[in-house]
């Protein structure tokens, strides 16, 4: 970003405390000046324009804002941006590499684990945290781990399947390092990437 | 060789969704993701009281906060004749309150500021002096002789009654009751509920003084209707208004009406000449935007001892809140409530309905529902269960006796609807077999002997979808048709636009499949766009499960127009007469010489480079589709439950769903719709409701108390299908978006009532909270009415 | 959704935090997991002038038993740490039963047990668990440390006896006489919901006989309820049917529930009794299995 010019809100009086935060977002070093009251979700969305992190409630119930905070899934609407200073944040935008989707993303698409897509980033990150810790979860373990995330559209059954799909694929990749095109993606007629 | 339709993503392909490519990357474009240069932010100050006169509003402290750009009050709006707006039901609704507040959460003032935090600071700084008035929170209070008048703003309104309505055959029904062996009676309440998409509402209004153009990005399921409404309310020329509905984080009916936040953001943008963004918070969404349901029923059935239903009499009292703003066809005062019992062969039926104003949020939107059919089908299936038990008959057998038979179609219902197709008995039998009905009844008896309570609930129903047919269905006089526009480019790729608006149903995927089916253009070669009134053809939007029945039909029809033109081009290219051209998917060939042919893509390029003499160039067209009738999908939902007799807690054991929604365009998406709908049905039955205390305080105005089920308690679903094509829909589809939400709740409630049947209980009103179930079991009486909320010292 | 302005401090030591608290004259709040405080600030039910974030203070995230069996939970030990702990499951059955039912999995990664005690929500699960265990907290202020029994800590709904310049640095569960047994049952409308009724029963067993017992009740009174009489009635019994009936009855009487949209007062009392009996039977059964 250019250092020549940064607009600051004219409304900021000198009495408004602003702090510098430096953090890692999806592997990249970022810094910003923030008011302490700014929620982490809003720094990501409005500050860094990573709008994949959604906000779906004001009572910390929906989990649409889920991000990984040093690898741990948290509701980013219930942390202040200043609390991310010096920490590592993972958002949905960091799941895929330039060339490849993360298996969880593929699983959600292949198993129709989303409809409106609003809960999806949060669901996928909560699922990622689960699979990082427990690569082979049972259906109950998946349902339990996702019970802090609300979805109004899908009825969850396909979300559970999506996570299982991803677990299979991730497990498969560890077992044998073939090209991973064995099952799931690509098997269904009429599909495209 | 003919194309493989499944391979090109045509009809019947479980094609993976196109829209997912952006959603799984976090690259959706929802309202709050949109940022315009110089954009300001608006927040709403809401009334803490349900009914109060406004003595004064002092906003001076808010104006003084650095970063606050404008404070808008009702008085300012009144000066511009904007304090009130028309509703979809020919009533008026306050934009910002001037005289009184009429429900808790009503919009009182708006603050526009540099960021939403400051806007909120501004709201907090406004001082409103209220004089409390007695609140009315249910129809009984509303109709009491000395009830305070809620709508004293309306001349000629001298009571709280909104409407009295009657439909059906009064005398015929009286005769049926006179002949009855048994009359079965039941009273119920379908509690107030909220569609509650995870994404709340919002808008960004951007008025450009230089061009006089107003662009509004807005969470709306019906952009064209909104454009018309904005033109009328804001008195702006319609061609200078552009409504863009971006990706929607769910809708379910919540994003059909016009809300004050939209209107004020538009006015603020006009006054400030800067883009103004309003993003509603969840509490604002739950406390003030269109609720669903809130109807009381008294139902009676005239029965013969052999199990036949002779007649049905129903009376409903509906609670519409402070402003009558239901979204529904203008001719029907409680929507399609009178579609009840359409799947049964009954003699006569009669419905009286009264609607009242109360000090509750306005709305009565059709929450995942075609205009109140959810209440109709729920009441129907609860009445059916009560009737079977009054006759001492098995509930499945009772249904089998009364369901309309396959050879009775077309069938005229006693209310005058025409149902045209179905295999109701087959669906029921399939469901019973899948759940193992006889086995379960045995298990249930065995369990009962050991003190465990198992129950099974059935719900069978057909519901009218796909309004309209323009003779009978209009909203504010605008006829309920829909539209599609297809542009086939030179290289055979295509752009399709419709007047519908997807909210998660996957239109971008399925519409392309219809084109693939009709034209043989691979679905991946068809880009689907919706939601921008500057580019999309005029349409009525997506709600009431009308997209596939109406807009989907328009897609098929426009594709056929394109095919007809392509056929002429093919004849020209193949140098034969049109009559000698045969069509197979994706290709025209010469009759008798199948090797001589041209593909649709070859026709496309010819349309721009080598068209016959006298033919207009290009391969583009549009279609406006006015359906001849509603579509009538059928469903049979069966749930089994176990109730803990000690605590009243109940768990779902299994759920079987048999859906006949006609031809399935994308089976994967159809199943997704069913599972989502069943989840909302389960939620309704178990936990999801909004109630009010005696002061009119809304209980359920955030996700702490308005409970949506999580992955943990949501049961698994076992899905089955029967396909009876719709006889009048171009591809035989009937619609599936809401069947499970409509038909599902009764299956769960019936199952719980069945489980505790020995207690002699006929009814527990939803939600079946453990304490209500426990009370029914221990006291042996019905538990009816909105869950009580007492304010104890 | 948008909290009011505040000053933010992130001290590196408990001493610095106390100094900041002392300077703030009651205008500051400690920020631990933030899972109660931030939701209240977002709704503007709370608007502290200053937040003192203790998350950067090292060495507070522990939970472990001392050699004598005393169990210590540091101020930054998260609900999720407890939920996943094998050590806790082996030695603290009541806590182990409660940990997974506090809030939801994402809230549990941030929320702390000590923060929950300081928050003194009548619907908070940990307070009744701690009351049943005879637990306490260690409060540190400018003049050093003091121990406060959780039973005495909670002064009313959302009120504690902590002084404005005191921080709770840890919670302590005393060592058991004999074997620890217990359980926590929670009636919630949905997973992740606050309790409609929560019952914590903790017992210390000498063989099949109860040598010490505690019962804490969640969500059925203006504050956490210590059903001491009910618990007392279990001492000396072997949790037989009669003993459990008596305790269940007394616990139901100790509850002070209100009728609301979650259920009637009578129903909530009934559930208290049912849960006391169920946990008692559970303890008895597992005792028999162990024997
Ligand atoms: C959606 C949701 C559901 C929930 N459900 C439940 C539930 O079912 N059961 C339940 O028990 N809880 C529930 N909670 C609350 C949750 O458990 C909180 O984590 C807990 O109540 C507070 O802990 P905290 O560390 O987050 O405290 P904070 O929010 O940081 O602080 C809470 C209060 O305690 C004070 N405080 C915190 N730590 C200290 C300290 N060390 N010394 C002095 N003062 C301190 C703070 O100043 C503040 O006033 C829920 C929360 C949410 C958002
Ligand atoms: S926005 Fe709902 S939990 Fe964060
Ligand atoms: S896909 Fe719409 S909320 Fe989950």
C-alpha cells in the first residue's frame, strides 16, 4: 500500500485512542491503526476487505464470523481487533491456494453443503479446526464441533457429509500420494470445476 | 450421435452448483460486502415500548457528535410526505414514527455517520420522551370492547379489526355437519415465528445528483416490485431507479416487503448526495421485520363412522401486528389459508377469518410459504390426526380413505382450486414402508409396557405453488407472471436473465440446466444473471416457491423461441425446407438423412454471420410466462420420536420424507431444499417462536432466545421420491422450495401427541417445549396458546 | 453490534493489571475470554471506560491438581481446555460433565472458568459446579491475595464481592475426602443455550457411603443456588432411593425459579428434583461398577 496518502476520518478527535496493530492474516503481515472498540470481524471485513468473514448476529450465536486465531476457531465478532495484535489469523480467503481448493471447500461443493453461502466460511473454518485436531471424526463429532455455527438453509446433513468428504480426501492424500482424483470430485456426471 | 443430456448438465443432472465457486472462496457479494466511495453509514433508533405516544424527540446531542452527518426523524419525513408508506396489503405503515409508536422495535429515528459505530453513538444520544399507552398483544385483547385503538391514524378505522373474510360453501357445510356421525373439534395456535435468514436486511442507496439516477443495492427477493414501490413512495421516475439485489444470505420471505430502513437510506442519500449504507443488526431484523404465522384456529370436521370426511369448518383469528403488511395476493385476505384439505376428497368446506391489529411488529409475510399455506396444512394435518383418534381409527388408514385418488384428477377442491395430478396413495404407502409402520407400532406398544413413550406422526399434504395465473393472482394490482431473456452469443455461449432472484436455491445452476435441456447447449456455457432491474426482464421475484413453476417455465419457453428461430437457420444452412428438419438434443438434421445436420452452436454463429435472407440477425429473445394454473406438489412426511416422560424432553428417532414435486431439474438441489425445509419444520415444532410479555416486550428478538437448531439436534433425513409430472408446466416441474417447511411441522407434533396419547391429550401448541409436553402428560390436558410469559416481581 | 468507546490496556503482569484497576476507580473491567463482556458491550448493556486485557499475562492458562489433590484453574484456562482434558475427566467428574455443555464449541475456545465465576450470571454453569465442590477463588489486589469461597463470591445477579481493584487469579477445588463422584445435568432448549435448569451434584465417597456432598443449582434463582440442606441430607447415605428422594425434594425446595418462556416455576422445580435423582443414581451405578 502506498505511504503517500492515508485518509483519516475527520471526526477523530485527539481524545479518541487509536492503536497500531500488527498481525498475520492468511500468512501475510498486515498492520492497521484501529480504535480499541473495533471488532476483529470489522477489521477483517472493512479494514482489510476480506469480506468472506460474515456477521450474522449480534449475540455471538451464529458463527458466521468464525476465523482461526492462532489456529483455534473463534467468533471474530466477539474479539476486539486490538486483541489480534501479534497473532495469526486465518480466514476463508486463506483456505485455497492459488491453484487448488482446500478439500473442505471441495467437499462443501461436492456434497451440496451450502445454499445461500452465508454461513459457509464460518462452517468451513470450524470444520478445518476439527480436522486439524481429529482427522477422522465420526458424524457425532462433526455435528458437535459445528454446533456453534448456525445454518438456516441446508439442514446440516450435507454439511456433515462435506466434512466427511474432506476427511476422506485429506486422509487419502496422506495414505498414498497419487493425484487425488480417485473419488468424489469429478465422479458425478454433469459436473464442472 | 445424440448428446447425453446428463453429461451436458441438462434435466435430471445433479450438477454441482456454479454459485458455489465464489461462496466457498469467501467471494460472494452480499450487501455488507459492497463499499462505494464516500459511503456513509446509517443506524436506526427503535422504540423500547410497544405502545406509546411520542411527546418529543431531542436529537441535539446526536447532531453534536463528530462524524454524525444527519439525524432523521418522523417529523422531517412528514415534511416531505414520507412519514408513511403503503404496504403490500393496501394499508399504510409508518416509516419513522411521528404520533405514536405501535410496537416494540418500531423505527423512531435514523442517524447517518462516517462509520456505523459513530452512527450507533448518535442513536444512543437521542432522547425520546414517551407517554406509555396500554399495549395489546393478542386478538382477544384487540377485540375487547374497551380496547384502545391502535390505528387512530386511519380515518374510518374505529376498531382493531383489519378484515372479516369468508370463503366456501356455508349451507353445504352446515348440511354435512347435520349428517355427521361424529364431529371432531380442535383449537390451536400457530405461534409467531420469523423467517430469519442468517443475513439480515440492508441497503446502500446511491443518489447521483449529476445524472438524477438513484441506484439502490438492497436485500430484496423482488427487485422489480421494489423499483415500482420506490418510484411511487419517493416520487422518482422509474427509469431513473436501479435496484440491485446482490447475493442474498437467505430470504425465506423476510426480504419481500419494503422496510423503513430502505426508505430512509434512500432519502438520506438524496439529501446528503452521498451513498448511504444501512445494515440491519439481527435484533432489528427479528424485532421489526416481517414475521410469519400467529394465527389461532378453531377447526371442526364432520365425519362418518366409516372414516369419510363429509365437511370441514374453520375459523381463524390472525394477528397482523401494528400495520397490515402481509405479502399476499390482493384477493385473499388471509392468503391461501383456504387451500387446506386440498389433498382430501371432502364434501364441503367453509372458512371464516378475522384479522386484527396488535402492538406487535407488522408483517405476516409468507415465511417459506405460499401465502399462509403453512398454517393451512399444519391445521389440516393436526385436525386429521385428532379426527382419526376421535373415530378410533389408525391415522394412516384414515388418510388413505380420504386422500384424492389417482383417477380423480383433475379434482376440484371444495374451495374451488383445481388440483391436476398426483399419486397420493403411492406416496403414503412408500412413506409407511420406509419407516416400517407396522413394526414401529409393535415397538411402540412394547416400549409403552416398559414405561417408554414412542410416537409416530404422519403429515400428508398438497400445497398450491407458483402464483400465479394472472386472472386470480396479483400483488398491488401487478399480475403474478414471470419472465426470462436469453441471448445466445455467436460462439454458442449464452446469457440468461430472469425476473426471479435466487437466495440460495441455486438458480444460476438450474436455469442453465433448463436451457441445456431445451437447446442442448451445455449448462456450463450458460451464464445466469438475476437481480439487477437495469438488465433483468421484469419479474415478480422469488418467494412462495414460484421460481421453478413460473420463471423456470419462462426459461423453457424462451429457449423454445430460440430453438424455433434456430430451426429456420438450420433449414437455411442445410438447404432444405423447415418441415424437413428434425430436432434432437443440440442438433438439427435432415429428415431421412440423419448424417446431414448442424449443431445449435453452428446455428448460433450463422445467426450473426449467415442468416437467411429477410431474417432479423441475432439469436436473442424473451418470454413472459403466465401459468395456466397453480402447481400442486404432494408430500408425505413421517417422524418417529421418543418422549422422556419425566422431563417432557423429546428426541426425534427418524424422519422419512416422500416428495412428489414433479420432474426434478437438479435432484441434488431438490434434496437440499427438502432437508433445509425439514430443519425449519423441526425448529418450529421444537424451539423456534417469538412471543410477547403482557407489556408487549418481544421475547425472541435475538438468537439467544430465537432459537435455530444446530447440527447437533437436527435429525437426519431419509428422502424418497415419486414423480408425477405437472401437466401444464413446460418441463413438468412443480416446485419444492417450501413443501417441507409447510408439511413438516405437523409430522413432528403429531408424533409427540401420538407418543403421549394415553394421557388423553389432543393438542399441545408449538413449540413443544419440554415443560408444555410435561404439563400435558402429568395433567392430562391440552396445552394451548402462546407460551405464557409473565412478568413476575 | 457496535460497542461504545473505551481505553484499552494490555498489561504483561498481574501487578500491572491491579495498578491499572486501582487507578481507574471502578471504571475499568477485566477482559478475560470476553465471551460475556463483549456481547454485553456490543448490545451496549455494558460500557466500561477502560478494558484491561489480561490475555497477554503469561502463566495464567493452567489447570492441574496439586500433589494433595487440590485442583487449580488459572484465570486464562479456557472452557475448551477443560473439556478436552483427560486429567480433569479422571479426577473431577462434576467439572468434566459440565465443561462440554457450557456455551458452544467456539465460545468455549475463548471463555474462561474464572471469568464465568466473576460474571456471576445466575445462568452460568461453572458457579453451581464450583458451589457443589466447595470451590473458591483466589483474589489478588494491591494488598495481596485472599481466598473467597464461590458461595460467598456471588452477591446477587451479576454481582460479586470482588473489590474494584481485585483480580481473580485462579479458582481452587479442594482435595476430596475419599473418592470424588458427581455429575452435571443441564436442561437447555438447544445445545449452546443457557440453562433452563442446571444441577451440579458432587459427592465424596468413602466406599459406597457419602462423606461430603454439595449441590449447586443453575438458572433457578436470582443467583446461583447452594442447596446445602439437600446436599447435607445425602451425607452418610449410600445414595439409595429414599436418600435421593429426600435430597431431590429439598433441592427442589431450595430452588427459587420464575415462570417464563422457558417453563413454569413448578416445572423447573420438578426438573431440579429429577436431575438430583438422576445424578445420584449415576454416581451409585458407577460406584457399583467400580466395586
Ligand atoms: C453464545 C454464548 C453462549 C453462552 N452459553 C453459556 C452457557 O451455556 N453457560 C455458561 O455458563 N456460560 C455461557 N456463556 C458465557 C461464557 O461461558 C463466558 O465465557 C463466561 O461467562 C465468561 O467468561 P469470560 O472469560 O469470557 O469472561 P469475560 O467476558 O472476559 O468477563 C466476564 C466478566 O467477568 C469479569 N472478569 C473476567 N475475568 C476476571 C478476573 N480474572 N478477575 C476479575 N474479573 C474478571 C469481567 O470484567 C467481566 O465483568 C455463553 C456465552 C455466549 C457468547
Ligand atoms: S456474527 Fe454471529 S457469532 Fe459472530
Ligand atoms: S447456506 Fe445459508 S445459512 Fe447456511
